[in-house]
């Protein structure tokens, strides 16, 4: 086994041991068990990739039903963070260009990208004369050592990605008992943020006896077939096993699907959510962290990395911390940068503060963050100097829009974490006023805003901070999302 892969396995083993120490805590035991299961899964995948047998030269796989002219190529980023995702993207382009040069047809079946556009996972079907025979030897762990685009100081990084080349077998029709299928609906597209999305546009199906999972990211016809009586449908899943299946008993399936559309959010059911590559405990006492909020963490860490040499110490405030996801993610990021900071996280809800403290303990940063119950800055006197950075994701949904939010949001998530007043900017004005009353001039103020608030946020911030530089930045879906206020 490659020495680097062995090193990664040892690091995972150490993380498992550290997490096992939390099993004695009754409030964190369930989340710790989930984290251990996830780490064990990562270990198994890495071991499996490293042990992928290579066919001997000249030996071709010609099992019954295997088409030598079709290959399913699965590329996944592994160890190495964002750079591993960029490397996976390079591999994807390399295999695509090679296939084009061979005159083969390429069809992308699935793609999952990270926050900066790097590849998490991509599945490609390649069809052409001898495609599988030519590519079958590419399976395994691929490694690169280079100075990545994400590296500002010129250091060499080692990153890995896994490649699996699988044959396609002929389609076959299989009967599946609907009672053995677990459904989960997804919402994609739309306003995002605290709004979340109002339409179910994707479905995950899990076959409980076998554990096989099928994900339909664009499922208009599938949803019609499930919800509308009398519709007959059959869905082919182009993948590693070439499955073509048909469900019967649609009345039972429709009932289960409709119930799913109005159920408690999945994150509350399982008790956790992933944010910034970390797992956070969530309860109905806190807002479910959204992917868009990761941009706040990115902006803070980018600023710190650029200006840390100018400051001997930093004070960072996270207002309306909720589950603590922003403060904890920033703390973990500062640790990677080897930067110490005084971090204070506040929330008006004592129940939210309790959840945030539990998450801080889960991630081993409980001694690096001070949690306070406070309505914005009203009870804040903990900083030994005024803060350098204020970061917040205050409620920003206009009150009139609340009744029209998806039921999974308005009926389950805390209203106090959603309702931003008449125009959705009430709490931001209050915060700006409090900052002015204290005479603070933070080097950086960051706030997540509603996608319709770009002009309003710019005008209000310019009014309260006339000597600061104000900018509204867009998220990865090109919606206005982050208000930045900087003092030079």
C-alpha cells in the first residue's frame, strides 16, 4: 500500500479515537456515533480504492453481459481538501480529452461540485470502440504533488483522487417491492438562504434490503409519475449495474411521497447537518445551516490570511450564532492558519446557546469560543478591545413573506431566526445603530442578506458607515448574498 495512503488511514484512525472519547457524553453520543460511522466509511473507501485489483496486461474482462465498448468512469476527490477537488477536475478533463481524441462519445451522468467549483464526484459514460478495454486499468488512487491554485505562499501540496472504471451490463427489468423503498425529497434552485426552496425537484431512493441508493437530481417526470394517479412510468438508472426497474402499487408510493413533502426537515430528524466539511448537531431550537452561509466563513478566513501580519491579536464577533456553525468553522479555519483570536458568539436564545456549546465541544474548540446570551450587542462587554471582525447571519425574511415559505421551513424552524421585520432589514439597522453607539469601527463587517436586498443593504450600510467601503457580493448561484463593510 502507498505510504501516503497509509498515512491518511492512520489520521482517520486517530480521528476515530478522538471522537470515541465523546461517547461518554449523553448529549453528544448520538452525533459522535454518526461521526465515527462516517470516518469508518471514509476509511473503507480509501482501503477499497487502494486495493482495487489491476488486470494483468493483455487480460481483458469479458464476463457475461459486459460491453467492452462502454465504460462508466467515476472520479472522486480524496485527501487534500479543495486542491484534491481541483485535481479531480483535472483528471476529468484529461479523460474527456483522451476520449475525444479517440473518437469516443462522452455523456456526463452526475456531478457534485464544491464551494469554489472543484469536483467532489463526477460520473461519466464513455462509449466507443474498445473504451472499457482501454480504460479498465485506470482504476485506483491517483496522486499529485504541486503548488495548487488555492495556495498563496507557494507551498507544495500532495492531493489524491480515486478513479473507478466500471463496465456497463445490459438493462434488465426487476420487480421491487415499494414497501422496501425509502424516499427523500430535495429542493434545488430558487432563492436559497433562509428562504430555502419551495419546490421538490429531486428525489433520493434507497432500497433497504440491498442498501442501493439512486439519486434523481432532475426529476420532473419522476415526480409526475409518483404524484399523479394513473401515470405509468419506468426509469432507467445508467450506472455501475445498469438498472432498469418498474414500481407497482403506485397508490402506496404516492401516499408516501406526498407525506414526505410536508414532513419535518430531514436534518432535524437525523439530528445533524454538514456545514463547511464539519458535522453540526441541530435541533428545532436553531436554524438549519445553509450552504450559502459558508461564504461568510470564506470571507473571514480570506481577510485574516491577507492581513494577519498587521495585527498582534484579533477579536471576532459572531452575532446570532444559532448552532455555532459560523464561529466554530472560523475557529477551525484559524487553527489551520495558525492564528489565535478572541472569538465571542452570541444569540438571544438560551436553547440555541446550549446547542452551540455542544457543537463546540464536539469539535474540540469549547475553550476557544466564549458563548453569551445577548440581543445583538446589548449585553456584550467581553472584548478587551473593540472587535476587528463582526460576522452575522441575522433573520432577513420580510414578515409578509413568512406565510408563503415552504412548510418545512415556516412550520419547523424557529420564527425568531427567520423574521426580519417589515422589509427584512430591521435587525441589521438595529445592529448598525448599536455599532455606531459604541463608537466601534471594525475592520470588517459581514452579513448574509436576502437575495432581493442588494440595493437596500448597500444604501443602509453607506448611511450608517459613510467612511467605510461597502460592497454586496454574489453567491455561487449569482444571487446577491453577502454584505461587506470594510474600514481601511
